[in-house]
C-alpha cells in the first residue's frame, strides 16, 4: 500500500487550512493561559457590596455667613437656615488573588434643599486601588480618586454655589533592601478644578515625589528619613503663579502592642512662590497616638503643623492644629463616635479673592461632631449625628458658626 493511501487527514484548500491552523494555535494559547491562571482563580476572592442611603440634615447657617447683616447684603434675606435630603447609591467591590488586591468603589449623591432650591446639586465619588506584592521584599500600590462636591461658601466668600472637582493619582513601591532596612518611594498628581465667582476656570495642579529610608530592625520601633518634593501650578486666574515645596523630615513609629501605637514626624518645609520669590518656611510634622482602652473603647489624638495650599485664593497657608477622636461600642450593634478638631491658619500672601484674604490673615476653626449608630438589621444601619462648626478671624466678617443635626438610614446588601 502506498504511503498516500495511509493519509487519512481531511483535505482542505490552502486558505482554509491556514485559518484552521491559526485558530488551533489561538485555542492552544488560551488553554495554556487558562492553565497558568487557574491557581490564581482557585484562590481568588471576590466581593461586591451595593448600598443605598437616605439622609436628612438641618443646617442653621447653610451659606456660612457671619450674621444676619451679611445674609441681607448678599442674598436680600436674613434667613440662613435650611434642611436638605440627600440620596446616595453606590457599591464597594474587591478582588483578591494570590497576594494581590484590586478594589473599586463608586457612589452618586443627589442633594435637594427645602428652602434654597438653587443650591440643589449632584455629587459623586469614584475610587480605585491596586495593591501588589512580589515575594517578601517588594510591594506597592496604585490609587486613584475622583470626587465632585459642593465647595465651602465661607472659603469662596460668596452665597453662589460652586461644585469643585478633585482628582488624585498616587503610586508607590517599597523594597526591603536588607532584613533591617526598607526603602519607600512614591509619587503622584493632584488636580483641583474650583470655579471661583470671578474666575470660573481656576485650577490647581500639584505633582509630588517622595523618598524614605527606614530602619525596621527593632521589634517595636521603626525610624527613618523622608524627603518630599512638590511642584504646583495655578491657572485660570490673572498672573497665575507656581510654586516649589521641599520637605525633609525624621519619621518614627512605636508599636507597644496591638492596643497602643505612636506615629510621629518632625522636619522642615520650604515653599517658594516662583512669581514673587517669596518663601514660606518653618518646622512641620505631626504626632499621632492611638490606644484601644478596652475591647469596646478606642481613642486617638494628633498634633500637626504643615504648609498647604489655600485653593480658593491661590495662596499658601501655614496650619497648626489638634484633633481627637473617641469610639465607644457599648454593644455589638451600637457605636458612638465623637470627634474634635481645632486649626489655626495663617495666610502667607495676598489671595486673588480680594482684601478679605490679605497676607498675615489668621483664621481659627473648630468643630465638634457626635455620631450614634445602630445596626437594626445585618443590612440596615440607622445613625443620628450632630456637629458644631465655628470659624473666627482677625479680618472683619470672616467668622461664622453653624449647628448641624441629622438622621441617616443606610441599607447595605
């Protein structure tokens, strides 16, 4: 029998054979890829938690005005209080495989007021994060947030509503150079779009890079040095400026046990305005202490001093402040949380927003908030909250205070 008689393979035209062969090759690749990813898929953990929320809030000073006189001048009425209903819908999701994590959160908000319907608006927040790890010596993360919300009336010094959009993109990597030394590097960009009353195209863009070297050889203490560089630029305003900021700090963390933790940093920051050549320099840092007093109660406190951007006026601020927090869980279904914040802000240059934000102006802000939550069901949470806000300044008509109370109902599935 001839060899040709033993050929039982199906015959086809050359173009058809080429298609069949390429299809078989692609199928083989997909099978091989699936086999490679199968161990990860077996270990993968996926979560998806949609939620909906309705909130009622009463605000005694919606436009954050200094008094009836300012309200009458700006809006033609002495009425300053209003109530609002906010509807929220969104979800939280996560995907974990091997030693990697992928997270994605999104929510949309609709706020409608009873009296001042011109302030009705929509808000949103989107957040994504990828946490990765390669072996035991290299790990890092990539994070992105995008939020649209109502800007502060007091900062804008106007009764006209303005929605600001803020985006952040950050990435970092950490390398254990030796069992006792760790290098941490990171960078990112911050965008802020804030329509000002006279400058609707106002923007701030900041680029950041930091590098830290830490010693982690002790059982309960880690310490090191941090160097951070920030380059910022304002746009959409006359004589738009830019700035460069450099910070060098000593950092340390002390972990006595699972119930006690202390984090601190101390250093020096210098910010130079490129347009004026003016420097804003000084000591900066923070000290934070957290303690689990018992299985039901935890406490935290922080002191800080920093150089930051006053976005509403294209200005630099030096801020000094203190914050405290207390969480009490009397039962498995009830939680009481209290917070206090006090800050002192010093304006370093004249702002574009006018005479009310002159160089040297000092603002003092304080707020006290109390939240009481109750898990009525595994999927249903009810919360009552109240807050008092106060700001006084050495500039006329820049102070205000407000009382806020409300009820929040949240369903999570």
